[in-house]
């Protein structure tokens, strides 16, 4: 079965410090992985897609098939990065399976 | 181009009442899904559809019905509301390819 695990429910770092939000997945085939962000009481927004290897708002994520991970990283956190972050995996049946989410708080 | 539109934004129901949460998208997306968001549980898939006339159950389908008579609309019906269905409900749509899903703004439902 497909599963996405985000081991940290809460993560707090200081402004300017590096950030890493962890995501591990369980999937037998080639995964399609995404990171979504949800700012306070807003809709989810797509942040990153693994296939595009892009950097959005300074965030990057690398797919590591050996470790089945897709961790989200940013070298210097900003206060506006405070939000809920979800890692998600899309199955061939077009279901999007989410992790439990990590609430990131950036302290001034 | 409105994207994914959900109505209503807020709703309070009494236990046992029924209601329909509306979801419409104007992007001609094939795929549509309903999720519920609860603290500490992330987003859990209720039902999803890969095209008009085709629906399937997700992780937590009990107590909910869906239909997809058109590409644009994917309503979610609560048959007999229960307090356990108090949640924020999100509708999402997507298409084939490596793009993610587009989400609606959510419906905050309280069942008393």
C-alpha cells in the first residue's frame, strides 16, 4: 500500500536558520511526489513537484529512491515560511495520498 | 478562470441532517477528489473520480456519497450527519501529467 510519513508534527526554527522537513514514502513503483503548503486557514498550494526539480520560495526537495525520502529544505528560513507543510504521493490511479503534515514555525 | 470553487464556506448541521457540499472546477480537469482535514490526521481521501460517471472510494468513505455527472461538478453528500464528521472539507482537481492537484478554499463543517 502507498503511504507517506512525515515524522515531525511540529518544527520550530529561528529566522535565518536552515530548515529541513522530512518525508518518507512507501511505494513499490516509481513515485510522483509533491510538497504542498497551507498558510493559516487558506487552501493548499502546490509548492514543489519532484519531477521538475525546481526551487520555489527558496525551497528544494530531492527524491532519494534508496532511502525512499523526499525531504524539503531551505537554507535560510524566513518568518513568512511559517505554515503547514504536506508531503504527498500520487498513485497511478490518480489518488493523491498525503502525510500527516508538519507545522513549521519560524521564530524571529 | 475561477479554478476550484467550493460552497458553502461554513455550515452548521444538526445530527441526523443531510446536506450536499458543492465543488466545481472550470479547468476541464479529469480527476477530482474530496478530502477531510482533521488536526493531527493530515488530509484523508473520502472519494475520488477519474472522469464523468466514474467514482471510487478513498480512505474514509463511510457516511458520504458522491456522483460525477459532469466533468465540472463533484458534489459530496452527507447522508445523516454525525459529530464525527465535523471537519474541514477540501475538494481538489487535477489532470494527467506531473502537475499536482488544485485545491478549493474548503468548507468548514460543524455537526452539533
